[in-house]
């Protein structure tokens, strides 16, 4: 091997090392960028999850209110039926058994 060939070989090896270094640096930067993108996605996902949780809580509160309204109305209706039933029992003693059966069903 002549001196020129050795010099060319060393130059090629040196260029390969430099190219590998630059490629490694570019890969590191792309990984850092991807990491930042994933962090942003995680923050967005957490924000959406919080929004969904708040929406679910609002819906649960609404359902509780509606259940309370329905229960209160059912209790008022049962009381009214009971009052009507008491008056009907006084007027027609044959209905007493049916009224007691309705009261038991209402209690259960």
C-alpha cells in the first residue's frame, strides 16, 4: 500500500466516523422531539379526561336530582292515593282489603 492509499483510507474512515456522529445527533434530536410530542399528547389526554370526568359528575348530579324529584312525586302520589283510599274505605268497606294490599306494595 502506498502512502496515498493509506491517506485515502484514513480519510474515508474519518468521514464515516463524522457521518455516524452526525446521524447519531440527528437521531437524538428526533427522539427528543418525539418525547416532547408524547408529553403534549399526555397533557391533552389528561385535560380531556378531566373534562369528561366533570361532565360525568354533572350528569350524575342531574340524575340524582331527577331521582329525588321522581321519588318525591311518587311519595306524594302514594300519600294522595292513601288519602283517597281512606275516604273510599269509609264509604265502601269492601275496598279495605285492596287498599291494604296497595299499601303493602307501596311499602315494599
